[in-house]
C-alpha cells in the first residue's frame, strides 16, 4: 500500500482468471465436452461467449438455439474440468504474495459453483486465505453480469458497496461490479489474454483501472482507482 492511498473496506476477488489461471483450461474443456455431443465451439468463441459466466449461461445459450444439452452435460463437464485442473491448474503468478500481505478483508465471488471454486483454491494452495468467505452464483437469483452476487458478498462481509473493490478479468464481471455500485479493477494477466488486448477489453467494459501483474496491485498508474 502506497502512502496517501485510501484502502477499500473490502476486496472481492473473482476466482477464475484472477486467483487461478483457469480460463483457457475451462473453455478448452467446454469445447471438448460439447464436441462429444456433436456441437462445434471454437476456443475463441467460447472465451467470447462464456468468459466469466456460469454453466447456467451455457445451458441457456444452447436452449435458446433449440439445442438443449443432454442431462449428463454438467457431470461430464465437471469431470473433464477436474481432470484437467488436477494436471495443469496454477495460481496466478504473484497472488500468494499479494494475499499474504493483505490487511484488508477479502472474499471470493465467482460464477463457478462452490464445489469447483473450493477445489480450485485447494489445488492452488489458496484456500487458507479465504476460509468460508466464498460466494458463488448458486447463492443468488441472477449471476454475472447482474450485480446480485457482488451485493450478496458485500452484505455477508458487512461492507458498503461503495467502499468495496472488485478484481475481475471478464466483461460480465466488470459489468456486474459497476451495476453493484462498486469500484472494479480489471486484471488482464491471465493466459486467456495472451492473444487479446485485455486492457482495452476491460477498460471498454467500464473498469476503473486495469493491471496485468499482481506485483502491481497497489501501484499508481495514472488511472483513477476511486480510493485515493
């Protein structure tokens, strides 16, 4: 924390693409599982359509096209994700150091289900930093880009939305945080932004600031972060 900078009362971290480098793995798994049902989805399209969204959004997308997915879709996807995560999932570089040095209350608010978030955090060695302060789209009526999940997390953490800071890597997450009346910093350091301009994407979505290294989390970069 730099001198003169005001801290938020709460930091809400998204999980996938912010705490763990999982977005490419997740979208690749989705494409592979859909392919077993004869549905072709390119990786780039999966990132465009479903980055930061829940599995409910996937079901709704294909139902709207008249292509209802089989009953075993969710279980097949979960099994494929678990298999790939166990082999390849890594924490975002620098996140352990950041969390270890935080003096601000923090929690997780993710579009993934509670089982997957808990599994991911445990695999990456991040679970002790959050305990039971994990909130997911299962707990609210509407997932991101609606503000419900972030408002739910702030209420349970006894924090005012205007004094809460969200760290997000997706357009839907940034949109949800702004709709909740919160400040949001976009994180563009995940592998899913290696071939895309994450900074432009997240700024265009409404992020108050965008950074791409956890080592730069508190660093001033000329952007208004809302807590100075």
